[in-house]
């Protein structure tokens, strides 16, 4: 049975679902139809647990296994297809892992649930030219334009998650040393180098942009037009707006800059362990995904450029 902390006791299941869906939309960039399917799956599991008289946050491994087995058997309804069961199992795994990362649960009832797993899709990344085009979009000297330029430059320069970007405080950035302290999953901190372009953009924002937006004490570096802490939704809108202006709206989410950061570093010769440390990955296997992506991009370049690569 999953052990819950006091944070979970005060939050209804529906609120946990909404928080999870917001994470998937604004940090992972999932499509609306996928979010709707996940919401339906989680609410269905919630009803299943309610019939058992148990809260979903108290679900055990057996509860999850029984839920999936009932789907396969039908029990008075047409049996669910293997693809549907796979999606619902993946949804529950992702949901409970999210609760663990957020400190809501201490154990994961889906940890030992077996089932067909599809291969991981390689994430979308931008070319260097596309990154340049995106970073050139925030134009002018308006405070919000200076903020957007600093935000995009810093996310690409440091491979930041959306939650890390909005959580950065002014004191976390050392412009003289060119480093940033990021707070990742589980409140783990890491220090990441900041490139010259990002340092310049942040310095302009701090000197001419942020003072015009903030009226009072706000520790966070990035604020909205009212001078309040920038939200995930606000960050998502900023990224999408400039991506659309750059002609990249069908390929962009806030996480795309993080994927691009890692891929470009590896393609440029950075070693895997250093990239792992800069991304804040606990397991190097997670970072290895980008080596496959880098290899695919290198092969594309090779076959386009080498005179004897094709017949």
C-alpha cells in the first residue's frame, strides 16, 4: 500500500489529477487529446477505488493489478483492447511517479506492475539555426521583451525544466562567475554553467526590465507583467508565442529547449556524465536517450553530406 505524507491527506484526488495534467501540459508538452484521455483514465481508476472504499492515494499494487485485469476481462462490458490497457497502465505509472517526485507519496503502487511497454520515442529537438531564430524573436527594450529574451536564453543555456525556470531566484544567478543554481526534482540542487549570451540577456533584464515590472519584494527572477511570480502557464504562453513567431509552433514546448540543450552538448563533444550532471538526472540511463538522438542526427548529416553515402 502506498504510504502518504501529510501533503496528500489535505488534497482531494481530483486536485492531484489536475496538478498532474498541468505538469504534462506545461512541462512535457502533451497534446490536448492525450491529456483528455489521461484525465478519463484517472477518473475511471478513482471510481474503481471508490467502489472498494479506498482512496486512490492509498492504492496498493494489487488494486492497480485488479483494475487492469478487470479491463481485460470486461466484467459485463466489452473487454478493453491491449492498446487501451497499455495506455491506462502507462497513465497510472506516470501519475504515481509524479506523486512520488512531488513528495506526495513515499512508495509507488505501480512499481512492480508488468505490462507491454513501447519503446521510448526520441524527443523533438531544434537545429542550431532554429534555436537562433527562436532566441531572436523577443525584440525591443520593453520590460517583457527583455524578460522573454532572458528566459529563453537561460532555458537553452542551462537545460532547465519549466518548473526550475520559474523557481529561479535572483540570488541563484551569479553573473560574474557565469553559473546558476537550479532546484530540480525532489528539491535537489545543482550548479550549471551559464553561457555569455545568456549572461548578457539576464543582465539587461535585471538592469532595465525587471525593476520596471516588480513593485515590492519578489524573490523569483522571472515575473509577469503585474510583477508577480511567473507561473508554468505563463511560461508556456511565452514559449509558444515566440515559437509561433519563429515558425516553430508545431515543434515546441518548454521542454524542447531542454532536449535541445542536451543533444547539442553531446553532438559538440561533451561527455555523457557532464551532461547528466547539468540536467540533474539521477540515472545516467535517462541521459543516454540523447546519445541515440545525437547519433540519429549525425547519421542524417552524414547521408546528406557524404558524396558516397548513397547510391
